[in-house]
C-alpha cells in the first residue's frame, strides 16, 4: 500500500506526538492537533489500522480513550516516505530553483 499525502501527514503527526512512554497521542489530541473532527480522524485511520501501520490501544486509566500508535511497519513506512518526500522536494527545487520552490 502506498501512503497518500494525507495519511503521511497523519502518521507523521502521530509519531511526533508520541512521548518517551511510546503510548502515542489520544485520538482526541491528534484530531485537535490536525484540526479535524474525531469522526473524520477515525475514518482516516481505518485503512492504516487494517494495513498494520497504526494500532489503536485503550488507555490504561480510561477504557473509552484510545491512543494511536505506529507499529514497526508504520515506523518503517514513515521513514521510507520521508526519504521519498525529500527526494521529490529536491527535484522540484532543481526544476524551479530554490526561490520559486519556496
């Protein structure tokens, strides 16, 4: 499965919000950070969960709260996508020039 730009942004933000405890952000926090409705976030997460890129875990204190966590596959896919994104950005800069690309 190739990641769409919106999925890449979602898992990038999820990775960025994951603390040292590796618990991952709550879905409410992630939706707020992305400025989207919780229902839209859960809809966007379905294919990522299905494909083993994201795992949803219940909070230890509040079973109604879920955390989004990147799986090992998710971390690999994110790393690969960042490398490809950087290469594409370099190509755009090469064609347009740095000033126009900015």
